[in-house]
């Protein structure tokens, strides 16, 4: 637990760091990723820290690419001929 400003109640309060599992839907497939957030013990709201670099969407898309062996290297990208 840490002391910081809660963006919801705008008070300096005790915040609890929470690890949880979140399911993100990527192209019709459910991807389970770890989420990190804070819980304010004053107003009982849960929120992401504004300075956090943890991005659940990036983690979900990275897992999707790993499952389907999709690479983002420019050498592996295929381009389709344009129809005129």
C-alpha cells in the first residue's frame, strides 16, 4: 500500500496495488492478460495510475501475434497488389 492522490476523490489517501486477470477480445478470440491497477481505500474506486506504462491492449495483441505466429518485421509483411 502506498500514499498518493486518488484521481476520483482527489484526496491523498492510501492506495492498494492490485494484480488481476482481464480478458480482452482480439479478432474474436479471448486473450487473458494480467492487469495492474490501484484501489482507493477512501472512495473504493479502482483506477490505472496515470504514469503507468502497463498496457493491457498491447499485451493482448502481443499474445495474439505469438499464438498465430504473426511477425511485425517488415521483411515478413506481405502486400497485396492494388486493384485499379
